[in-house]
C-alpha cells in the first residue's frame, strides 16, 4: 500500500488554513491550531480524488499576478468609460481562443483570468478540441484580442507550469 504524504498538496493546505482563519476573523491559538489541522487533514483525505500537485515556477507566477492585477484595473476603467460614455457603441463578439496549454489546472487558470478581467468572460472550455470560447464586451479585432490573451496570459502560464509552446515550424517560441 502506497503511503500518502502529509503535504502532497501544499498550496491547497495553505489555502484551506488561510481561508479558515479569514472566516474566523481571529488569530486565537485555538483557531490557528484548527486551521493547521484542517490544512493537513482535508487534503490528505481528498488525496485519492485530487490530481498530482503541479510544480509551478514562482517568479513567473508573481509576474503574471502583477500583469493580471494591472489589467483588471485598466479594464475596469475601460469598461466604465464604455458603459458610462454618452456615445459609446460597444462591439460585442464571441472569440475562439486556441489553446497551447495542456495542463488542466493551467487551462482553468487561464479561463479564470479571462473571466476576472472586466469586459471578457470565458464561456466554455473545450479541452478535446483545444480552445476556450470567450465573450468580449467590446472587440473590434478578434485576431488581436486572441494574440493579446495568448501573449499576456497563456505564454506565462506555459512557463509557470513548465510546458512548451506548440509553434509551427520555422517560428521561435
């Protein structure tokens, strides 16, 4: 029988413990101990149901987080101007975003990033055909939007999760 390591999913353990403490609104010793136990026991019990924890590169992940936060602020301003502007005429569009990512967690993160950025929503993920269907509130150039999402979010996720880009022959990644 294979032994389950106590910290097979360290990020999940940390997230559960932190969530518990935030819900309790206190750092009392009892709640610190409860958070630690929840962070250790729940992932261990769920281990057979969870995929292996991905190895991620932290520095590129921090850079991507900063890019996403900046884009959220910028997009909020853009959407506010579009919605509140007296003569605005948004051009909504459905965009098919082809995927180079293969890791299911990375694909989910990309869809989450798209959805949390105001003005865009990831509608569905088709892992079999390798695309995400995105609805954009205002898009005059679908090809440029696809290129921007791939460059700003998907490429960093490829690096973070240690994947290689699938580029056509003759192109450099």
